[in-house]
């Protein structure tokens, strides 16, 4: 079932019903995994079946709120794996999510803003490259501050503050982290 869902998600256009159903099935499978270690193994297995992160990023950029939420949640679960988080980073996850949140997330559903923030936290905690990328981009602190001012959900504020902490700490230690990463 997982293999079939992954292939359907990859082979379909982002707006198709079959792509949405496949991502929904994959999300359901990921949520039913009993523990973290098995979730990591499941995420690696799902991503090994093809270019799943690329397909989910296309769906994330589709502009349809429900599709974007499904893709964001699925990517959040998949990024529990360092391998998958790295693939997502190489596909431009940080830049894509920040682009969607630009302008303080105006026009996005509050649940989607929360999901995107959680996705950034998970991916930057799992993959050092994404943490360094997030910390090196200009305007991220301003964007997060703008988001903090307009966020309705308390949990989203906590998530935005967590991201702000990641950005500030990565800037403080980015040279050291890059040295450790490169050597």
C-alpha cells in the first residue's frame, strides 16, 4: 500500500485527486507508526521508492490550501529521517517554505502556517545543512517577527519562537557548524 501511494504521489500532477489521495494514505501510514525509530525507517523506505520529496514540494506549492496542508504534514513526518530531511533540503525545502510564509503568512490558513513552521523546525533539527541555510538567509528574523505579530494560535507562536532560536543560534555558531559539517 505504501509503495503504491508513493508512486501515485510521484506520478500525478500536484492538483490531481489521485495525488491527494496518495499523500493522504501516506500520512495515515506515517501517523500509525508506533514509535520514533520505526517512523524513521518508514520515512527512509518511502523516500527510497522515488523522488517523493520533490513531488511533495510541488504539491506544497500548488496553491490549494488542503493540498498544501497534506503535503506539509507528510513532509513533517518524513523529515524525522536525516536522509529524507537532507533530500528535502537539497530540493529547496527551506527556501520554499520561507517563500510561502513571506508577507507574514497573509492569505494562508492558520493551520497551514502552523504546519509550515513545524515542518521548518523538524527539518532544521534533523539536518545541519538546513539549519545553516535557514540561519544564512537574509530577512528570516524579520519574517519570523512579522509572523509572531500575526499568529493566532499560541502553539504557532511557540513554534515561531523555536525557529527564531534556531536562526540566532545557527548564526552564532554557523562557522563552527560548517567546519564540523565539512570536515
